[in-house]
C-alpha cells in the first residue's frame, strides 16, 4: 500500500509541475468582442510596444500588453481619467495618445516601469 501511495504522489507531483502542458488552451467564446485595435507606442526609454485592445459587447475591454517580453492580458478597471488596465501587479494606464506601465510591487510612489509611451501615428 505504501509503495502505491508513493507512486501516485510522485505521478501527481510530476503532473502538477507540467500541468500547463496538459491544460486546454484558453477560450473566451462567452465574451463577444465588438472591435479590435492595435497600436504601437514608443516609450521614453526608446522601447517600442505593440498593444492590442478589444472592446466587448458587454462593456468590458481588454488590452494585450507585452511585459518583460511576454504578452499579458489586462482587464479594464475604474479610472478617474483615461483608461486603466490591470494584470496581476501591473497597471497599463492610457490617457489620450500617452500611456505608462506601473508595477505595484515596486512600491506606492515608485516611478513607472515604462513611462511617456506615445502612440506612433502611421
């Protein structure tokens, strides 16, 4: 019995560590989007970001923002001005053609991770 328990525990540990390989792809068929827009931004550091925005029929909106080279899905939240999107500890805050990326783990008064990002007009 003990050998069986050790074997099952080992298999579960391996499965948990590789769970992302077994997981089904994320599908959001329940959310109907009205439109999609992609904008390129150039930031004060010279970094260029490509951000895609989706507006859903139910009033929600989303932004796909690259953070540290990885795409992250941000969800629109309440903002006094501009459009504010959250993903984990990150905030992507746009005001007109400008945007900044903040990391809440850096502290309340920390400067943005990326600042003065401006939409590149095509």
